[in-house]
């Protein structure tokens, strides 16, 4: 083999090695991206009590109703969180509908025919929007438990519906840690242990105000641009 041909082969091997290294880095980058994806917030049923009545007051404070002097009965709580996509990017200006039962487990809804007192000072549902960082906040009361079709008792929970164009709409429910009924809830038991953890929130009591605060982060699936 001549000196010229040896030089050609050396350059060829170096080029192939460089391409191989680049390919490995690209494959590793794709693998790292896949591993870095956040687990999507699990879907749950909308249930029969999605708000269908018009009301003037739909703001982020469900403990007060516009035009009424008294506050809702029950333990006041504050819920905040961040909405992101599966890559951790914030979802700004997403619409969040929240609705729930009152402190006695009664929905202010025509389909809830149980003979349980309606709290006229409880707003019942509201519509929120995430800010530029994907953050949201609302104030409400801890909902009560209630029987579901006579088969089991639903634990305290709050319904969420989150939507924005370009993302798959999510309907889910948030639960409270430490509730014994969580372990028997047929809807929660449909989920894996990890998915249940995503929906169950720890609440901390403020010693001065006695308000319970919890954080519920939500991950939406961003749809492909193609």
C-alpha cells in the first residue's frame, strides 16, 4: 500500500469515527429527551355534576358569592399549581374550570337530588386562567364526601377541566392526602399507584389564618405541530 493510499484510509476512518460519535450523541440526546418527559396528569371522569347553570360570580374565590354578605361554610383551603406540557414548558393562558361539592358533600346542581342542604354562600364552581408562567390559584372550601350510586362513598375531591388550543384537553380530579376513603374509591383504584400519587395533594395549615394550602401541578399533552 502506498503512502498516499494509507493517508486516504486514515482520513476515511477518522471521518467514519466522527460520524459514529455524532450518531451516538444524537441517539443519546433523543433518549435523554424521552426520559426527561414529565408524566401526563391522569384523566378522570367528568362526572354528572359539570356546571350547566349560569351565574354571575365565577371568579377564583369560591368561598364568597357576589352580592351576599356571608362566607361559605367549611374549612377554607387555597389551591395553587403550575400547568406545563410534557417537556416542562409552561402553558400560559390555559382555561381551567373547577367545580366541587360543598362542605356537606352537596353539588349545587339539578342532578344532585339528595336531600342535603345547599350552601347558598358557596360559589360551587369557577373559571381560572394560567398566567405567563403557567401558574394558577383559587380559594375554596374543602368538599365533603358523598355516596356514589349507593355502592361506595366518594372521598373529598375537586374536579378540573383544563384546555388550551394546541394541547389535549384534560379532565381530572384532585384528592386530599390522609383520607381513608381514598383507599376505597373505585375511580382512584382504576389508576396505578404512581398515577394516584399525581392526583393526591398534601395540604399544610397556616398557623395564623388556619387556611389549608396545597399545590396541584398539572401536565398537559402538547399536540404535534404536524
